[in-house]
C-alpha cells in the first residue's frame, strides 16, 4: 500500500463562511463603485459649466476690489461734466456739451487698487458681460479695457496703458451686453499717437488695470445716467470638447482597470480555492491520502506527518506494514490486498505506530475513483484515530464487569422488577435475604411472592404512587419469611427502559441503625454519666404533669455543697465518682414515686408526684440521711452534702418555667442560709435573689464609674515597728454610703466575667499607685495583691503581668503575689506551677496566704516557689487562750525559719498578740493593731514614720 507525504502549506484559511461573506462584500463594493462613477459622470456633465467656470465678477457689493473715477472733456466755451453718485456705488452721471470738437464723458474702474501695476489676467476670458441701467439719449456706448504692458515702453517709451476698445449699441433702462474679447481692438488713436509697429497692434488682456465706459463718438448732448450692477469676465478651465474628451478617456481607463481587476481576482480566486482545499484537508482530524492505481503517491494531508513523524515526497512510496502493529499486520494487509484486487471499499481497524513509539487504534477506510470505463484511477483514503473510543469501550467492559462484581459484593439487597412484577435481576445479597439458593433462582419469579406480607402490603401501596417518577420508601421488620429476622429500609424507584417500565428495589439491613437510634433516643433524654433522666426528659415530664392537672406535685432542685473544691483538690475523676454516688443515693431516697434527673454539673432535680409540703420534707430528710454516709474515692473520704430548694404545683406556679425558677430561688436561699438544708419557696425569697442580682449590678456600675479602688494595709516588722510592705485590699466608693468593703458585692465574684474585670482594675490601680510612690521616693518596700486560681491557670497571666511592670517601669521586687493553698491542688496545678515559676524568675515574690487552713502538704513548699507564709487570722485570734492554736503558730514560725521563708501573722489586733508573736520569733505582723487599710494618699505618711505609733507598739 502506498501512502503520501503531506504538503507543507501556510496557515489555514479562514472559515468558508467568512470568505464567502468577504467575497460578497467585495462584489457589493465594486458595484457601489461603478454606481458612484456613473453618478459622478452625470454630475460632471450636468454641472460642467459650473466646474470649469473661472469667471471674475465686479459688483457694487465688492468695493474693495476696485477704485471708481469719472472723467470728461473740457473746452474754453464750456466742456462736459461727469460726477459719481454719492449714494449708489457704480453709479455715474454726466452732462455732455457740444463745445468740444470731440465731446465725451465717462466712468472708470481701476483694478490695481494698490497702484502697483498688477491688474486682472483676462487672457483666458471668452466673454465680457456687463449688466447696467442707462438713462439718456445716447444710442452707443464704448468700453475700454486698459492693459498695462511694462515691456511695451521699451519699444515706445512714451506709451501708456494699451487701450482695448469696443463700441456697442444701447437703449434706455436695465440691460445686459455680452462682448467677446476677440471683438476688442486697440484704439487707432492710441496706436497712432505711440507710433507702434503693426506687430504690436493686437489687443492684449493679460494685465487689465482698468475698465472705462464712456459716450461714443457722435453722442447727443444732454444728461446721461449710468449705474453698473455687475461686470463679469467669463473664463473656462477647458473647452467643452476638451472636457468631454477627458471624461471619455477616464471611462476608458476605468473599464480597462475593472477588466484587469476581474482577471486578477479570478486568478487569485483559483489559487485561493486550491489553497483552501489543501488547508481544509489539513485542518480535519483524519489522515487523508490518495494513491494512484499503481501505488504511486499523489497526496497526503498534514495529519499523516504529524502522526507518524515521516514526510513522504510526492511520487514516493511508503510501506504500510512498517507502521501497523505486528499483531494487526497480517489481517490489515490481507484485507488491503483483497480490495486492490476486487475494487471493493477498504475498511479495517488496526493499531498504527505514533511518532512517540506508541501504537494507537485507527479506523482505515478507502474508496476507489473510476473512469467512464470503470477502471480504477486512484484510491482516496482516510485514517481516523479511534484510540480513545476503543480504550473507552474496553474500560466500559471492565467497568461493567466491576459493577457486576460490586453489586454482588454489596450487602444491600438489589432487585430489578419488570412491569409484570417479575425479577429480571438480583444480586447475591438478594438471594440470601429472600432465602433462595442463588440469584439466578430468583430471575423470572414474581417478587411479591418472595417477600413477607408486611413488605407486600407496603409495596402494593407504593407501586401505583411510583407512576409520578418519584421514589417510594418504607421500613419493614422482616423482608422475607424465609430470610433473617432483621429491620430493612426499602426504596422503590422507577426505571425508564425500552419495552416498558421497570422498578429498582433496594433493601438495606438497618438493624444496627435501629439499635443506634434507640440508643440515641435514650441518650438525648438521659445523662451519660449518672444514667439519670436529663433536663429534656425532666421538662417533658413537667409539661405532661402540668397539662394533666389531676394531681399536685413538687419540684426539688439539689446542688452539691463544696463540689468545686472536690474537683480542684482531687480532680474531675473524683468529682464524677461523687456525682454517680449522689445519683444512686438520691434514687434510693426518693423511691418509685418520684423522678430523679441531673440538670448539669452538680445540679439535680426531683419530681415528687402527688406530694404536698409535708411529703417534700420527708423526702428531703431521707436524702440528707442517705448523704451522711461517707463517700470514698481511691481511699480518700469525701463529704457528700447538698442543699435543696423546692416549689409546689399548683401553689407556687402553673408553668414549668415558674416552678423551676422558684425552686432555684429556694435553693439559693438554702445555700445562703448555711447549706445542707431544705427551703421550700416562699414569695418573700425573691428579695434575696434580687439582692444577689443587685450586688452583681452594683459591681458592674462600680467598674463603669471607676469607683473600685485599692486600699493598703501595712505589714510591720515586729521588732522595730518599721513598715515592711503593704497588702492591697479592694474597696469601692458608694455615692450614698461612702467607702464599702468587698462583702457588699460578694455575689459579683461568682460571675467570672465581672470577677476578671475587677481583678484587672485592681492590678492597674495598684501599679499606678506604685509608680507614683516610686516617682516621689516613698520607701513602701512592696505591695502584695491576691491572684485567684483561675487567673493563675491562664497561660498568659505571668506574661501579661510582667509586661505591665515593664510598661510602668516598676521593678519586680516592688510587687508580691499572694495565693491560697487550693491553687496547688487538683487539675491545673501544673499550669499554676509554671505561672508562679515565671513570675518568680522575673523577680516577683510569691506569698502563701491563709496557710494552715487548706489541704496543702509540706511538699508544696518545696515544689513551688514560695517566699512568704501568712498565718491565717483564725490561729492568731485565740493565740493566748488556745494551746493548739499557739502550737500551730509556733510550728509555722519554726517551719519558716528552717526553710528560710518569711512569716507574716495576719489579724493582729492586740498588744498581747504582738508580744507573743515577737517572742515566738515571728518577724512580721499585719492587722488593725497597727493600721486599718488606708487610701493611696495616706501611704506616704505611714512610710515617713507618721506619729511613731508603730515604733511604740514594737517597744
């Protein structure tokens, strides 16, 4: 087989539609051009005179183009007179007298207004037209055109302007005379006077400097009036014959040009057509080729060279076997040979080698071209790349095979049902679920006989509704009487298919989902830790009882006492264990007549059905009794106590919200009254809640108004009475009651947001005061302020405090942080330790406040950076009367001395306490004996020695 090399052409031509539109547009342009030329020719003929006219017009309205003058004869007996009209331009009158032998009078127009000798060139004028109005007895007038000829004076030195003269008849009134320059003659008297040779007798009009109109010889005496309207010297660029000849020649050139353009366009179109065909064949995606009957190459498009990378010159030979895949070669060549022999069309699929070395699937086709005798002249062939289609078909087959395997592997039951209700397809899961030996055993069987009665009823109800094209869904407990007893989710979906409608049935085993739903339903209404009903179930039960209204009931809310301390000291695992123990004991104490629920955190609720006030008291007593039994966690005994608030239906409220709110109010009163007791709601309790809310509101207002300020209580060196530092204590200024202590806004410290804002305000104010004291040189030593466990657990507390000290330029030794023992216990102790170590490394001293009242062990003094111990005031109060308190104080002082930790005794109020502490070796004391907390302004006086009372006490 011979294939051909593609010809290398230029860029592909524009699309055929664009070229045709451009050709049509070019034709329209040519026709429009011819029409325009015809129109221009008509206009040239029609308006030829106007186009060729080169006339000069002298009118009364153009006075700047001439100078007017008049003249007349003179005689001793009285000559003629001439005057110009003072009003009308180009108007003249004269009175002709007969005293002169040759009487005359006239009117002139001088054209060289600058008197430079340059007049009008009238040599091309073919007619002089004068329009004027004459009144008088003359029958003839004369016009003289004066032509100035500088060269004439060389022949006749005395000669003036040449007088070109003509006489013409006139009548009275307005009239127009047309005179030919050829009729003008040089005046005989002028020739005679200047004695000019005959060669200079011809009239000339190349420099006319003046035009004069005067009475002719023999004019009758009397009054003559003349007013010129217009003088027109008519000239033409060409004669009519020349002009028409020029138009004819132009058309000859246009026609010749059009014929040449037509021929050029035809040749160009023929070449472009051949190029377009080649470009078109090069632009199609198939390889196009032709070979002669004897196998000689004739043509191949660019796709062949692009695909194979081989260029074949015209007349060259190419062996197809070189490019066909070896596995396809024998079949392809045999088929081509048969077509060459029989002349039948050639078609074959084979793999052809790409220039990259890859073999791609091709569809080869060829048709023979025959002459009138039926002899094959050449073959026209194409090669179409069908590689992607073949690969896609192969992938489709693999995909279908994979899909069948996937459908058989899925645990979902899949059935396809025809419009007669018979199974036309089933997977392996369907056979197992319907109790069949294999999926082929289901094909052709009525599917409704294979399913359980429950599914049959649901399917019959769903099938007619499926006519709208939508899917139908139902849940059944058992798919088939022969299959497993599971829950199934069944979906019926219509399928459009040739030969009738079909239905797709998909059934999924949802037994695990059903179990999960039951578990989720239970979890949504129960507490996962205690497994008690939660707030949702409690509210549902309350709503049900309220709607029922047949029996009274009570709502009890319980809150564990000191639960946060358990979490902080023993960890949340201990707290969770305590909550579970409380839940078990509550259920036992309440019994079957009530519902116990956990609301969240350490808060529980109880609904007592049919209960009155007495019943509430009885159940509360059983609860308190059950909680007296100690709780243990990992060998540690934990106290389990609770406070209870209760409300009654219908006495206290008729809505769920009111009952829960009033029970919560009663709980607040119970906790405020010493804890571990029951309070049943009384309307008077609302005032206590209002007081609590009022405290929080007051604190917020104090923050807003800037009323929160630090007061400072001095620490005294017991031996010398010297001020050794201060402790900052919160005070706030009430506009009506003056300065107040923190207990008046105590409830605000239970609000995390307000408490944090108060702490930040105190720290900012203390640092401001310290900066002012430093600037004034006050020897205050240091100021201590308290930090809560929550603040110390914050990861950036130390960083923020140190940054504040840097901004205020305050040395770290000037401030001291006091913490309580509880910060060392429970979860978050690691974060607290990191914060304290960061502060200690920066130079901030750490004091342990209320030492001896908490749960701290001596190991914490070793593990944490503690610089100071403060003995709680409860030990100082009975120092002289309680031997145990005295022993504890002595032990703490000795401990501090051994560990080289400073010790400060709080709450020193009497001189005896001062003396005892000094005798025990306590170095510092703080209390009302020395000074009550004072404002920042009074610190300066205390530090400067004041009235010497500290020294007196020390003495």
